[in-house]
């Protein structure tokens, strides 16, 4: 153990501990901007500097380790003056129009400037102006970038895509798309992890709320909205609601108050996805089609973009099933449109998703007999939903629990857990077991595919189903995915079925979820989904009565011709920028 003093407090910590960690362990907070534990510890912002007795220069606490007998001051007059000067210099290259920023009130730089009582800026402001394609789902505002390098490190170390890079040097240093590319030319997965880890509003999703308001206000349009399971775990965080209070029923109430005509839970189409994807897996597995390569899940559009750009030769091993979002859109514009006697062209389908990539996936087209167009017309993130609720001056405490609309109301616990890494696999295995054996397993028989630790992003399981054993793998985070795929490619491991989620921890940790700087809440949110599953009377997708009625009245059967036309897709039908030379 190393003994030292921080702010007159004598402490002992293990050797190799950074000054910042040592302070945090003893409830002494050191301000920081660029720091991300184990990801970005480069001391770029210089905000976390401390004074060490006997040293001439202030040193960054994030990457300097403790020493025996060290005496540290985290808030001395010298430190405060230096920290304030540093933040003032950062603000000289930052657009400070906070009232017109999506991160106002949730910005680390804004909070730090307020804490340091920065009222006037002594330095001339010089803002970087870099053009950006405003139609792209991910928006970068160069005027708000503070060059903290977090986006670079997240994309490199966690997602292994290297979309961002540093340009120029000194005061001209900036961050931009790597290799002098435009963002639409880059192999960006649209996972949005750079957004959720940006300390300011330099990165954000394209805001589509005005499109939704326009559709709601159009008397000729029937607005139909679906809400993903992962959204309900997080939407209340931005509105002051506890996880217990932030129910799907209250989301439904808020959406009805906003003016939507029909509200549905994407859990319904998650169950529908299992019927199609699970049936597809059983068909491929029992026909020995999976000897060389596994079948990969296809629910996550960030993962689809990744495999198409990084491993295009493996695209044929994807499930052809659309994601729950797209399936629901297709059902809304066919089955549902006929049920209410409305022309599909007069229906505007909206999705509330925890994901930025869903905005890109929305471009997928639906072609079926008399109807042609998009499955989904507009996609909003969880953050956009909460902004709309606030814009409508809806007081969260007044929301009531009201049910979703009929026809596609039913949803199983299996569908709910789609939002957590391992959830799709577990839901699929529950139904695959039934399809193969003709009977249900114990609903919790496949708990070994669940993530249980913060540092757990790849899980494997041998799953006995009757006389056969399914080799399953679950992975989240694209860097982890790359490692797993390369092991499969080298023949080191073999799996029959692999679930992939682009965001670490799954959709609950998606790039469209509420931002809590330096906090990873995916595991906490996942536990909420598993609680909802365990407390649901319906635990199996294949027992969803509304899904079964859909097949009986319209879709005929899983993998039928009509199901293939509406609920499946050709992953080669669109192009993706590739990193393959």
C-alpha cells in the first residue's frame, strides 16, 4: 500500500493507483473533461491538474500514479486559477450558445464553467466551421468540439472502426472523419457511442421531432407509433421518474397527449421476430446448413452496417429476418391499415428507439403487391421523445398507466428482454426449444446467456434441446464482435447461432439513450428488463395471442411466402461504404 495525503486527508491505496482514482476512492472529486476510465486517460484537457508539494508544475491526476509520502492539493489557489484559465481557453474555441444546444443542462463543460464562476471570457473567440451533411443520422457541430478525443478513443478502442481522427497540430488541432472522408463515405456503424460519450453537444443525433409534429398536425395522416423495450428502461431518467414509475403505460399516455392516434409496444414485433428468426434458425440448423458458419442475428442495424463494411463475405450468414422495428412498420402498413380501413399512404409510422442506427435502417423499403414505400417513416431516439414531452409541457407526475391500442397489444417477457445483450438469444432459444421438441422449456432455462457483470461482453453457452446441442455465442460492442469473428474465421471456435449487438450491453446502452457523462448504465437497465420478463405472465413469443392471430388472419405461417415478402429482407440490396481495400 502507498500512503499519501490528499487535501489534508491521509489515505492509503494500492501501488499503481492514479491520483484521480485515489481521490475518488476517498470522496474527493477532481473535475475532468476528457477522462474516460481505461479508454481516454491522456490528460488532453488539463482540467484535472493537481498541485503536488515539492513539484514546480501542476500535473494531470488522471495519468499520474501515487507515490509514498506524496502531498496533493486538488483545489489550492494555484490549481483553481490554472483550472479556470484552462476552461476559459477551451471556451474561446467553443460555441457558447447553450440555450440552443441539445446538451444544455446536461453538459460537462457548461457545469464546469458554472462551478468555476466563469462569467466573462477574457480571450477572443475563434470558432471552427466545418461543413456537415445535415441529412446524415449522426450530426457533428465542429463549433462545439473541445478536442477531448473521447470520440476517437471510443470508436477505436471499443468499436474498432476508427471513424474519427485528429487533424493539424497546436491551436489548429481538430477532430474530423478519418482519412479525409465525408461521414457518408465512412464505414460508420451509427452506433452512436461517440454521441453518448461526448461531454458537450459536439455530437448528436439528427433531430426529427419537427417531422413528427408536422405529421401529428396533419389531419390527413394517421400517426402510429411504436416504442422499443429498451426505451422504457431509460426514458424516465431524463424526466425525474424512477424505473418503477417510468412504465410503458405512462409512455403510452404521454404519446397520446402528444397527439398520436395509435400507440403500440415494439415487444409485439419482437415476438414476431422470434417467430420468423427462430423458425429460420431451426430450419437452417436441422438441415445442417450451419456446419461451417453460424447464423447471425439481424436485429441490430449497427451490427448490419458493421458486417457489411468489415466482413462482406459473411453477410449471407445473417438471418434474413427484419428487425422488430421494420417488421412492425410493415405490419402497420398492411395488416393494421386494412383492419382500420385506411390507405397505407395515409399512415405515418413512427418508432421510438434507443438507437441512432435505426434512423439509417428506416431507409429500408417495403415492396409488397399493391403497397410500396418505407416500413417506418420517422425514427426518434429516447432523447428526442423526452424533448417532445418537455416541449408539450407534460408534467411527468400527472401521467397515468394506460394500455396500448388493440390488435397488436400483446407482448411476452421474451420480447421485452430484446433490449439487453443476450435477450434475443434467450428469447429465440425458448421458442426454438418448443419448435424442435413440441413443448416449452422452463422459462429461465437459458439464463446462462445473460450478462451479469460490467466487464462481461462475450458469453457462450452449450444449449441442450432434446437430443441435440446448440452452440451459442452472444457478443456486444463491435470491437468484441471483431475479436469473436476473427476467432470463428481462424477455426478456433465454432457456433451455430450468434447474437450481436453493436452497443456494449445491448440496446439499453444504445447511442440514443439519455446521457449520463462517465456513467455506464446498460447493466442496470438490463436488470429492469429481466424483472419485467420474470413478472410477465406470458414468457414465450410463440404464445403471443396477437402474433398468432396475425398469422391466422393475414401472414399464414412463419416463413410463408407473405411472411418472406413483408418480414424478411435482402441484406445485399443496399450498399455500405467498406473498409476493405
